[in-house]
C-alpha cells in the first residue's frame, strides 16, 4: 500500500502568500475528445451519464431560469400591498427591466389573511382591497405575469394561513385568479417529508396545467432535504440555501452552496440560491456585480428584490446587461461551476453555452485584496490548433482580443470579471470543461470513516492518492491534480486529491479537476463504515472530463467474510 503524505507534509496551493497565482506553465492539450454523456467504464459496469432534460416537471415553463421581481427582500411583510405591487409592475416596464426579459411580479409572504368556511384562501383586504385576481389582470395588461407565495405547512413563516391540507384547493384557486407562478415555503411543516409534501403540490399543478393553466412551481425548503435530488421531478426551481441577506458573506455563501449541484439543473428545473439583493444597499457595486455574475453563470432564477421605482443607473445596468443576462438565459440550460481554484479565493468558474465551443467564464476574487487571475484554455474544455482563445468582456461589452493558452486579468477584491471565451481559430469543443464529479449520498444512515481513493493516469503514467473523510455529514469539496507527485518506483504519489472546502448541512462529495492536462483511466474506490461495519466498492469512470455523477450507498450490500460489498458506488443522474 502506498503511503499518502500527511496533510502537513503536503505541499500548499500554487498561490504564494502575497496572493499572486504562479503563472501557468503547462500548455499541453487534453487527450482525445470524450462525449459529454458517455464515459467508457470497466469493471463496475458502464458509467452512462444521462442528459438531464427529461427530469424536469413537465409543465413546459421556465425553460430558461425565471426572471422577475419579488416583494420580500425590500418590503418584507409590512411593506407589501397592492399599490406597491402595481407600481413595481409599472416600473418593471418603464425602467427597461421588462425589455431585458424580466416578467414575473411576485408577492411573497403576507398577502393572505384567512380562509372562508369552505376553506378558500382569502387575500388580506387591508393590503389587497381589490383582490388578487384584479392584480393579476393589472399585471397581465402590462404584458407581465403574477406570482404568489404560500407555505407547505399549517402557517406561513409570518403566521399567515399555510396550504397544508389545502394544497389542491389553493393551487386551483390561484389558477382561477390567473396566477402564473407560485413559491411554496417550508415553515410550520412539523416533520413532513419535503419530497412527499411538495409532491402533493406537483400533482395539483399538473391538474391545473392539464386544464390549461400551467404555473411555475418554485420550491423553498432552503436546501434542507437535498432538493436537488427530487426537485427536478417535482418543481421548476428549488432553493438550495437559507435566506440571502444583503451582505457579501451571505451572497457568496449562497453562491458556493448552490454551485455544489450543477448536474441537477436543466431547462425547466433550476437550483435557486435565492433572490437578488442588487440595489438594496448592503453590498458595494463590485460585490453586486459578482452577485449577478455568479447567478447568471449558475443559471439561477433572477428575481430582483429591490425597489424598481428608484433604481440608480448603476443598479439598472447591473440588472439589465444583455450579454450577462444572455448567459443566464442560455438555452442549453447548463449550470456553470468552478473549474480552477488558484487558492486564496482566486477562482475560475465556467459554463458551457449552447453554441458549441463557447464558454461563459467568471474570474472570481473572493479575497479582500485585488489579485491576478488566470483563465486556462484547457480548463474550459476547449481545444484550439494554435492554442488561442478569443475573449470578450461581458460587463464592459468589449472584445479583449485573442490570447494564447491563458488570459490574465487582475480582479478587484470581492470582484468578478465575466467573459465569453471561444477557441481562436477552428478549435474544437471537448463538450464540457474538464472533470467535475458529484458523489451524492443515498443512505439515510450515518456514513463515517470514508476513505476515497483515486487511481488515474496522466500522460499514461499511474497516479495514486486518497483522502479521508471522518463523517459524510456535509459537502466536501475536493480538488484532483496530478502535479507535484514523486515517483515511488511503480507510480506517482503525492497530494493529488485534496480537500478545498466544506459546505455545512449537505452530505455529498465534489471533485474538481484542477490539472490542465488530461486525467484518464480514473478509478474511484471507497471504504467506509456504517454502524461499525466496513463497506467497500469502486467505480471505473474512464477519462475525467465533463460532468460525472455517482451515488454512494451502503444499502443492498452482501457480506463477503470481511466487509460488505456490492454496487455501492455507482453512476447516477445527480
Ligand atoms: C422564508 C423564505 C423567504 C421568505 C420568507 C417570508 O424565510 O425562505 O424567502 O419567503 O420566508 O416569510
């Protein structure tokens, strides 16, 4: 058995302490192209990855992420009334937001007050004296759509009547009023299973859709019950996080959490890191630009949360930049993710666009000092005969030129540069940025003492490393890199697999390819413990390129005399 170095022995990241990433030294090309959805596999059966299109709730809506406005972030409970909502609809039209693609005008909590003796939900007459149907008519007359809010529990988060036991009745009522979008919150649910309870709404939405009134279904369980696993078949979007606050730490935390499940997103089904805070005053313009950049790169719903009647020109331009919005609304519906981590908060995120060979790229600086950042052509899964890429700055809306192998730019503290990148000449699209593996956990029992071992080849040379994870009670983010190893006579060993971060509250493992060369012949091996018993399995997944998803479970195993074995690590949709 090869000994892995201890964490202390391991070399640190490529970025020296003064925040300057060392210049990339490698200009080698990725090996043979691999279809994005089919990976050659060996002993554990073919790891066939299935395109995610078919998973969405099939109501034909939200084929691109919904764009609109919601009352909560700015007006909360007390500031919500029909005058404000009408004025916001007017402002959506007059400010140019409608022209930019925003269409949903959404009431959040506190529009409802009671139920009739027949159980029909009643709007708060002090806030909505004309009723919701009249408001829907008003909004529709402006070419916009109306959204309402409810809660899957007995009461909303603000104590208004919830929909529990009235799911179908409420959805039918909203449909009769002409409502186009429904957000369903998760307060006061007293132990209900979210997938089951939200599934009751799905049935109700399917019924009204069959009768001619489809509505967008926005799930809001705050990411608590892994909605990226059941959300795509249940609703059109699902919150991945707790509530956003108008502050950098909250915004970037929500972005990182929501970026953990890129494979769940598809036309009609979106991870939702919560509504926008742009223009509410708690972040700098630079931070708000990062906010919109990351939401667009992640194909997140863009639901503005500011006062549209009094936007500064800067806020308006952040919300309406057509080239940035085009990234969010790209018809391929892929969610971008981190493709290179230079350390110290200097990251590159990328999103494959519908046009073959095109990538949207965010050069992110999460740190509090300005720093150079580098985009490497191979990190984007692009190949070009001359190693060239053409680069356009999407916020500035200017072409930056043609660059060989890498593009360098200094990014301000908490800033994001957003680019459109394509091969410079006749380059070819490798289908996806290089490897990104998501291992989801499908066992309800605690999985502890996990050792994740990786064997792979770079330039035909065998590499080997492992990472120990004490308890799979959160998401572990790992990086895979074949550089910096030492030859032990039979293979390269070193700190190839390393933990780069964790996200609380989610059991999953993410592995990002941070090597600019082709990583091939990958075998993932797991050894873990459930209830004191040892389990083991492995999966061969071929080349580490594009999105891959595996599921880890201890269920269905058989005892072989020394450990539980079976198809415990296997390909999955998510
Ligand atoms: C929860 C939701 C928020 C908002 C409030 C309203 O906190 O997550 O988005 O809807 O309830 O009470």
